[in-house]
C-alpha cells in the first residue's frame, strides 16, 4: 500500500457514516485511539505473542517494514 500512499481502515461496528465521522475526528486530533503497540511486519511474532499474553492496552498495529514514520513501541 505504500507505493500509492494508501491507508487501510476498517471497523466491524457502526454505520459507514459513523466510521467516516470517527476517522475525521482522528484526523482532526479531536480523539486519540488507544494504541497498545506498533510493530514492524518482520516483528509480527512479537505482536502475536503480546496479543496471546494479553500484554497490551488498546489496539496493536502492524506496519510494513519499509514504513519509517512509525517506530516500534514494544
């Protein structure tokens, strides 16, 4: 997704309108979603281990190794 600067967002709850509104609030920094950890794809095993151990609060985010704007937090 990086070559075209695409982002993938998803939700299993609410309507499309709700989802668009939440994304807008995040972009406008009106809300900050809880992120329990950011992992490079090559460190997926660590994210999976933390998930299984319930060793996080919030969501776990996995990013491609080529993404340099995100620092692994775990």
